[in-house]
C-alpha cells in the first residue's frame, strides 16, 4: 500500500461514506468524507476531515467523476491500492480505521 501526499487524485468515486458529528462544546460540526476513487491503475482510498460549513454541501457523492485539483479542498489521507488488491473488505477496513467523529472513531 502506497501513501502519497502530493499526488492529485483523478477518477470516479466507486464508494463514499460521509458523516457529520456534533459536540455541544464545539461551535462547528465535524464532517468526515471517505472515498474509494477508481483511477486507471487502481483505487485511491481517501479521507477528508473538516469543519468548514461551506464545503459540506459540495462534498462529492458516489458515481461522481472528480479531479482533486478542482475540488476546493485536499484529502488529508490518500492510500493507493492496486486494482488486483482492492476488495470490499479493504474498503470496510479503511472506513473502520479512518472514520472520525467527535469523541473518537465513528465507524
């Protein structure tokens, strides 16, 4: 599994999980967007975490073609998985590890 922080992701979203959590002691909700994005060579597993309300309505959904350079935000986590190694189990494991919510993991 490769991790690349400087690679701009381009492809089609094949899986997406977006969750928002709130905490009475914090002024803004925390949004976590997890994506499996199919590119030519494999699948990028990506995570976005944010409290910027202006991004909430514009988070990409399953089936969307995306180019990270035009999204308006940068993924905080990027993990490349070759096509032969990508499975539904790999996606579920990524969600369990990377889904965040106030108070800890929210997966």
